């Protein structure tokens, strides 16, 4: 019998099987680790921590459709943010991969910004997604949802 537990994910509780833990295969990061919409809370944390290494890969749209790079905004711009997009290259072109994705020699995938990765990554649980193949046949997922 599988043990199950409730965990808090943002503003909702979800039931997950205790044996569903990430195997660090990287499939979800390869598929979903880019092209995500951001949240202001991430930007504020990265600004406070002076994480220019992360902010340089963020595209921000301000009121009036003015676009800028995350490293170019200031605290007074925060109220004018209408859209945040993850991830862009240093010239502002949209990336089709996460710039912080690292496949190590041990075959596992690691997040180079794990200590401060975006909320969208923290909250991603493939077994709770409405995807029929359970997030690209994630090896941590079972044939049925928990």
C-alpha cells in the first residue's frame, strides 16, 4: 500500500504519493523549463538578492507595452509590470531551453539556481498536471494519478 500525504502548493492542498519523488531525469525541465510566465514575487526576490545572473534572462513588459530586460528595471518600475517572461538570451531573444538546466556527469539534472528558482518551477508537480502522459512519461509518476 502506498503512503499518501497532503502537501501545500501555493493556495491549494494536493494529495501525493510519498513514493512519487523526483528522479532528476530532466524531462519536465526540458519540456516546461522555458516559455513560462513569471510572477512579480520572483523578480522582487532576485532584485533584493542582486541576482543579475537570473534577471538578465527575464523579459519584462511594462505599461504602454514597453519591453525591457530584468536587469534594467528598478523598484519604482515594479508597479508598471504587466507581463514577465522566462527565459531570454542576453540579446532579448526568446530561448527554447532553461539557461539554468544542467545535466551532470552522473546523468541527473540539476537546477543551477535551485536556491532561488522561479515559483513556477517550485510548484510544478507532473502527477498533478492534466497531461494524459503524466508529463512526458515522468519516471517518478505512476500509471494513474495518486
